[in-house]
């Protein structure tokens, strides 16, 4: 018998997508600061190191898995290229998102 618990945290938020250029361009949805405490608390159980937090996310009608990146005292949700294409979004787009941790 498997233990089917719900997520540790489920958050809905809106964000304007930003681009960060590292070795390759990446698009992120900044998580609003007021969610930081909930994420940090859940990360104690869900993180696999370096403060990176695995999540299931939904933007529009597209569900995907990724990991939140800690950045400047907050968190960024990476938005995969497949999600950007499916939802026709990019840097500067305003999106509604849901994340689930754990």
C-alpha cells in the first residue's frame, strides 16, 4: 500500500517573466516575496541540496516539473522552452502559475 499524501505546499501566483543570461538564455517566473517563508519551510524536507527545490508547476494549460532556484533571497521558477512554446509566452509576459512542493 502506498502513502498518498498531498503536497507540502501549493502556491498560486502571478509574475512577469524575466530572462537571465548565463551560459544559455533562461526564462524565469520570480516567486513573489510573500511566499518565501512557505517555500523555505517546505524546502527543509523537499530540497536535494544547494537550496534547489523540486516542484510540479502549471502555467496556463501546461504542467511540468522543474526545480526552484534560490536567487537574491527569493526563488525563481524556471520556465522550460517547451512551456514557453506551448503557452506562447516569453520574457515580459505576465503569467498565472501554480507550484506544488513535495
